[in-house]
C-alpha cells in the first residue's frame, strides 16, 4: 500500500507541476492564433480602405464630368445663350448673319 501511495503522490506532484505549464502553452497558442487572425483582418481592412478610396475618386471624377457636361448641355440649349454662342463659335453678331457669304463672280 505504501508503494501505491508514493506513486499517486508522485503523479499528483507531476500533475501540479505540468498542468500550469500545459495551460500556459495552450493560452500562448491561442494568443498566437488570435494575433495572426487580427493581422490577417487588418491587412484585409487596409485593402478594402484602398479600394474604397479608389472608388470614391472614380465617383468624384465621374460626378465632375457629369456636372461639366450638364453645364455645356444647358448652355447649348438655353435660348438666352444663343447670341453669345454664335459670337463665340462663328464670330456672328446677330442671328441674321450668315456663316458663308456669297460673292459675285468676276465679269469677263
């Protein structure tokens, strides 16, 4: 009986020494895994942020082009802008001016 008691005491002492060490190893492994996952998520977040910035820049560019085209469209179809447009594009003074002026042929 004494031999059995000594063996169980040794086993108990071994468990007392090894159990905290095993717990530390398990906790360390879990912390390492969590750190790797956080790093992976951080990289994904950075990629998503960069992609979002590119999309916002593209949307802003498209919006500015749309606004410029809208201004041109409004100006070209605004009746009040007809005279300034004719002067600007063709050098005309009034809408009665002709783009091509005819000259009579020289007499022989």
